[in-house]
C-alpha cells in the first residue's frame, strides 16, 4: 500500500435528480453527492450543492426538495440536467412532473423512486451548502419494489463515478448483509 493523497474513494454513488421550485417553477439538478445520515425514524438524508447552483435558492425559500432516482434509461436527460442551468433552461419540461404531500417538492414520474424532503438544517462550507432533509414520503413504481423494499436490479439505478467521469450500472448481488459473515463469526466465537 502507498498513499495517493486525500482522494475520495467512496464512488460510485447513485446519481439523483434533485427537485426544487425556483421563482414559482419546478427545476431539477443532477446530484451525486447524497448522504444517508441515519437509519430509523425520522430518516435524514443530505445533498451537497455548490453555492452557485440555481436550485439552492428554491430550497432555502420553500424549505423542501425532492430526491429522484433516475434509472439507466434516463442517463442522457439526467446528464443534461447536470450540465444546463435552470436560470436559462426549463429542465422540468423533459419530464412528467408530479407533487405529493409537500406542494413545493417537484418529482419525476419517469424516475421509479422519488423522495420528498422537508428541510431540517443547512450546513455552510466555504464553497458548498449541505442541505439536510427529513424524509417525508417515498413514492415508488409498482414494478421496482416488493412490499416497500426496492429491488435494485429492477430499479436499474444510474451510478456516477467522479474518478472515471463515467456513469455505471449495478452488478449482481454478492451475499446477504448481516449473514455473509456468520460462518466466520461461528469460527471465531
């Protein structure tokens, strides 16, 4: 092993489309810097956005946002939402937009999974803002879940890797969480 510098090696990450209302209109931004802050209820998720993004103003103003999971088949539209600004482009026109319990968190019907977030806190860094949201509701297409459990192969989430600057897909399942290590546990106990 040798040091390679302060390289973030946590990629790939799921690519998401974050929905906001800015100046009365829905807007979507491609975001791969999404974090799970806890497991349980209430559930908190975070998104990291550069302070220059058009969407930030909508999150601050409405105190809501959505996190939409685009499938592989929306790679072109998702990438477009990451390279175009909502200041000059109506990116919402690409999608069938809908709203749930929160009236200011636009979501995308073409995305098989959408989550509505109520803003809980904002952490400000030198160049970025971390928006911490409380998960209010999740909407999932019937064909990607079984009794509320999302099936990754059926979802076909679009993954983002910063190092290769490429989109990736999910491979095959390798083992059962909280089960794969039981044989070793028995050997060492």
